[in-house]
C-alpha cells in the first residue's frame, strides 16, 4: 500500500465536487455539464407578474474510500434562500457503492450524481446549495449564488 492509499484509510465519504450549472446529466457514471460553474442567475420577469420557472442542474462527485464501500450512506441536498429558515428544496437519498474486484486496496471511488431541476425562485437575492454526507458537518459543501431579475414590460394584445 502506498502512502497515498494509507491516507485514505481514515477518510470519511465526502463531497469531492459540487457544481451549479445550466444543465447536468449523468450517463454511465460520467457527468455531462452545460454552462457549469456559474454564480449569477439572470431571469426575465414581467413587471408585476409571477416569478418565472428557472432550469438549473447540480452536479456532484462523491469520494468513497475503500473502507466505506459496501455500506449504506446518505446524502442530503438543500437549496436555501439567504433569509429563509426552511429549505426551498430538500432532497435526501441513500447510496451504497460496491467494491469492484479491480479496485486496489486503499483505493477511492468517485460516483457521480446529476440533479437537473426546474424551480421557481420566490425572489431575487442570495441563495445557496448545501450538501452533506451521512449528516456529518465535516462533510458539508456549499455553493453560493445570486438570482437577478431583468424586468420586462408585458406585451399587450
């Protein structure tokens, strides 16, 4: 076992990467990300009208060390407004990553998760995405972004 492999023996499951994008898909363990890495969302809103539907995607790469394979783990994802006490979106899921015979002892696996979603942001302002593994605070990752309104006049018929 190399020094790098020995270091992974005590590591917990963690979020290796969290990316906010215009759209995400996961196919055969690979992430397909379009317009990834943004921190400002500009939406067109009709003056006096309701907030529009916004499409976005969350891409995750989870690091699962050798000793954490073949075990049940949980992931929680929350999308929050900066002033809200409750999450605007809250998702919880469980996963179990097996240990393939070709994985070297001490190796780390990197399963991927893609969450495309349509959401109505109630107002412009600051938002964040918070991801936790196994409800541990030391596994928390977050992404902060802003929603901006571009007001337009309604067309009359």
